[in-house]
C-alpha cells in the first residue's frame, strides 16, 4: 500500500489524531508516559505488510513502577462514590465517540479486520461505557432475614483492588473496555497488557482517555498500561493483583489459570471456541446462509465466536452445500479498508501457516474439500497474509475438527436426528458459542434445554458470531468459564461481604450456648 493509498483510506490522518508516532513508549500510568526499559517491537500491518510504528516495551522495573502506582491510586479511587466514577466513564464514552472513525481505522489497519468491524469494535467501547454508567448506580446487595431477634443481615460489594487485563489481537480494544469500564465503576484500578501484535491500538486508547483522566483529577495509576510479553507472567505471579482477566488461547489460558490459582488469585478466562451451527430440515435456509457465511469468514475466521462447524440435517444437506459453495465463490478478498471486500487478511504469516496445516490435516484424516483454500499472491496481497475461505466435508471426531484453528475454515457435518446434532455440537472440548436454525419450536427448545447446548452462548436463528454487551459473554469447558460485559458479570470485579447488625440489647449465641456472666 503506497503513501497515497494510506492517505486515501485516512490511515495517516488517523495515526496523527490518535497520537501514534513512528517510535512510541509502551508504559503509562494514565496521563503520564514513561520510556520503557524493555525491547523494541514493531507493528506491521497485515493489510500491506508495511511497518506502522515501533514500541518500546515495559521491562520488569517499569512493570513494578506501574503496579506500585496502581496500588497507591486504589486507596483513593475506591472511596470515590460509584456514580461519580460512572460519570468519568461516561466522559470516556464521549471521547471514544469523538475519535471513533480514527480508532476504527487503526483497528482495521493494525489487526486486519474490515473497516465496518473496526468501527463496530469501537462502538462496543461506547456501548459498554453507557452500560457501566447505569451500573454505577446499581451495584446492589441483598437484605436477608436473620433468625435472631433484633438483628439485620445484608450483603454488600467492595472493589477487589488491582485488576490485570491481558487481551488478544483479534479484538484489540473492545475486550479491554469490557473489563476496565466495569472494573472502574466498581472501584478497581486496572493494568492493561495488550497483545504485542496490536500494541498501537492500546496506546491510542490510553491517549483518547488521557484528557478525561486529567480533567477529573483521576489518580495516576487508575489506568495503567504495560506493553510487552514479559509483563504477562509478572502479572500472573503478582500477589498484589487479585484478579487477572485473560483472553487468548486455551493453551496459554491453562498456564494463566494454574499460575494465578497457585497464589489464590482469581481469573476471568475467555479462551478458545469451536462453535457450531445446527441446521435442521425446518430451517429458513436463506437466513442460515447469511449467518453462516458471516460467522465463518467475518474477521477472516479470527473471532473466538467464529463458526467452525456446520451440522446439517441429511434432508437439506445437499441444498445447504450447494448454497454455501455458491456464496463462497462470490466473496471478495482484499484490503479490509475498502468496504467492497468481505474478507481481509489473517494477523500474520504464522496464522497463515496454521491455516494451511489445518487444511492438510483435514485432508489426511479423510476430509473432502468443497471450496479449495490457499494463500493469495500478487498485487494487493503483498503481506502474504491473505487466504481463501475454505469449506471441508468432515466428521466431528476428526482430530483437526476437535481443535480451534483461527482461520476461515468451515467443516460441514451431516446428521440424522436432533439428538445426534446436539451431541455433535457438544462433542468438542470448547464451549463458547452455539446456534440452531429452525422454525420448529420443539427443536429450538431441545437445543436450549438442560440437555441441549453446553455452551455459554446458545442462539436461535442467528449465527454464533457477535454478542451484545447487555448479556454476560463467555463459555464453558476449555473456553474457561469466565464472564465479561453485561448481566451480573460485574460481580467478578468485586468481593462480596456479608454483614450482620445487632440493634438489640441482648447477644444471643449460636446453638443456644449460654455464658453466666
């Protein structure tokens, strides 16, 4: 992509607006930036393979400084009334509204998702800010009747302290906001360790909220940033951080879980997904086609909620297959900043290698390729990160089908009964998102019943991909069991305390015990 093209799509202007320099520091305590003592990392765009900028990572000394500042900030931040904290988050939402276009462009260019998806991700930040503002006045506890006379019992919720947020490249800004906006209104302070594949998006977010922090005299340390992989394990082993929210692979998530649990810390784990859509003979096939194609190829298959498996009833199998093949042949692959394209690049060439390896393994296990994959070359594909979305007929028990490949590969599986379809859906180690397309009430209720989908998200007549911030987001089994965003997910960022008040003149003891004095 030439300089002229960069200007055409507004990337140069977006970088300037967001304060991204050719060389940046990846250490901040909120309004202040510090020169990191770690190594330099380069952020290359998968769109065109060009170097966007460099970032100096945090070293152990920098990490320690940020944590100490966060601990000091927590002492005063937790005493700020929750609605006041909510007002500050509201102002952050307005700041993201102001810079939505620029940040959305950066997300698209640094990560590779379509511009529409990049703008949509920034909208998620705005939405969760709005949600958090309302939440700041609804941190409710319960009142319980006491069995003792003249006693009152109730529970209340207090902030935990420092929350560590380790986010992934595929949603370089939204997942951070799901955690931090809720944690901040709950009275916590946060330290963010973003993916080293998308560090500039994190720097941009810190720059966007900087003026809000400053104008409200928010204590330095409420919003910490440490870029670089070294900070991840420091955070996981740090007893001063009671909660670590980790988004990433199951393999690394298992390490995070064991490390944090070893010091009796808490985790929110958002790990791998191997999501399936069940298509019954009673489905609206037109709706199904839209949901499946977007779920399978959106973000080039790099969402944790991407559709990996399509489980289709034998009576409509051939029709579904024919429609899918036709739709895939109409997909436009190319620069994600150009809104005529449906599919952008994978994040890097390692992801491309994982994609090609998965296709080869599926073939070795007996899979039949219906839409051939491959790496695209030539003009417009210079980064080496563009691949063709692929469809493979497969069996649910194939080893490669049991794994999550972060790429646009869709496995087509045939079934006979709804019980068999649900068994296939559940028959993988992951349990994030699931969907059924049917107009039959009994089938949809079977899918949503206790004997139905075992995933944290179960949808009817919509795809697996995408989630509204109003509902708790997360999954079961090897997906980790964590919940973020809406509903009562806020409770994970607080500690519950049960209180009993004796307003009488007697002190009744348990089990009728008496002291004669």
